């Protein structure tokens, strides 16, 4: 099983706007899922679940 992990990008701008840390990588998670050839997406944060649900809707593959 291949596992792909995304590093959290610099979050200075979002922190100044009072966003929580895990919100900084939602767009990166979705774009990574779209670029890859994954069968399943496993979300550990609610924001990642949003990205996985959108990916699932667009590709027909399953989020877990």
C-alpha cells in the first residue's frame, strides 16, 4: 500500500487571520488527490474529509 502525506505549508497568513492550523493544507490535499492515482482517501481532520469528499464526487472513488 502506498501512502502519500502532505506537509503543511507555511501558515503565517492564515494564522494572522485567526484560522486554525489544520485549515492551511486543505487546497494542497485536494490537489494532491487529483494529481495522484489513488483508490481510497483517508481523512484524519474534518477539513481533509471535505477534500476527500470533493475528490470522491469528482472521481467516483471512495473516501474512507
